[in-house]
């Protein structure tokens, strides 16, 4: 059981189970791997962080499964609930769950960081006015390694960062090739009383224009803050997560040293994107097909009572 504090950590046994999940190892293999990861953290913490984020993204679906396929339709950020839901049940979660789980794992392994909240760009969620940002509703980690800081995000789906990104004005990196990601300082530098946010940007290739994804400030947010943000994000009727059913799983390349694509289910459509090449895999005709696709393509296994939880909701696939 995780420690119950403002900064919770997982037990050694939970860490072994987590490593077993993201590497698909036996318990004995995971215990050995955990020791290797701890040694790598001491020698090269950035490489270890990059590997952990990559495996986490390739295992934990970015999804709102429980908001639709359950009898309670709620999201809990309790550390042990996150562990059960994501490591033991493999349901995945949205930003505050996926990044929240990774935060506890990284803290348990000795990383130093603070958690901040971000405002999602209207360019990403399609709302108005264009160029603006929503209220706070996303989670990011700011991790210090040596004299540098890196942003880690495990819960923004296909538009998110696929590895730690140097928190520096003008920094850029390849996301899922040929897509790129980067940071700029936002706001008006001529306004001395306004703290300028970090703006995380993305573009599908080096020739395309940058698009703002979200922004955040150098401010720590605590568990109580995210309880409020989580309630609004998961329950407000205009929230993307209450209006649409989504599930995304990242894909590792053959050598498993990089992410080269993802499979996404949006409503009744399943697509695969490999290095920018998009293919439609399935058009789901009914709920039985979607439940089967979740099991086959995302390793999400719903119990009958959970599957019936979507009945009558706007996201249910209705047959004529």
C-alpha cells in the first residue's frame, strides 16, 4: 500500500509489480530489472527517466474508459486506486491518472520534481476563441536533473511529449517522427507584472507551423488542487472526457527503444498512426464490437457489469 502523505510513494513490492506490468516480466525478472533501473538512475538519470516514460506510455492507455464503462462514472486520484486501476486492471486513464501514477513511481525511485497544472490550448480541443487556453485541467511534472529541468507528461495522448523535454525557451525535439515538439515562453515580455507561461507546442513535421498544445507556470500544485481540477475535468458536461469516448495506446518500434506510432479509438472508429501514416483499422457497429476491440487492441478487459455501465449514455454506440 502506498504511503498516505502529500507526497506518496509506492512500496518495493508495488514497484516490482509496476515494472512487471510495463516490461511484461515475471516478478523475478521485474525485481532484477528494478535493481538495474536504480543503478541506471544513479549513473544516468535522464536515460533512466526516458526509458521509464517510454515504457509507461506504451503500456498505460490514455483513456476515459471508467467514465463511461462503469456503474459509478467517477475518477479517483487515490494512489492505491490508481495502482489497482492502471497496473492491475490495465484500464489506463487520463492526464491526472497517467501522469499521477508515473509521478508516484518516480518519487519512489528518488527523482526530485514538482507537479504543476496546465491550461489546454483551444487550438487542440477545437473550442473558441482560437489562440486562447482553457482553465487549468492538465498535469505535468517538472523534474530537475543536475542544473537542468525537464518536463515529463504521460497523459496528453498522441499530442503529448514522448520523452523528457528540456524546459528551455526555444527548445525542440522529435516526438513521433516526423512530428516535433518544443517550448517557448508565452505572454507579453513587455508586461513586467505578468508571469510568462511555458507554452508546449507541436507540429506534424518540420515544414508545418507550430500549434500550441498547452501552457503552464513554474508553480507547484498539490493533491488538493488536483482533486478540484479532477472533479471538473471528469464531471463537467462540456468536458471532452464526458462527451467523447477515447482510448489511445502508443506503439514501440521493433527494438523497443523509441515510440513510432499509436492506436486510437475515438467513439466507434479505430485508427493506427505509424510515423504519420494513418490507417483506419475498424468501424465499430455496436457495443459488443467495441468491448471486443478494447480487449484485443488495448488489453482492456471489462467485466459485464462495467460494460453495461455505458447504457443510455451519449457515448453508447446505438444500433438502428
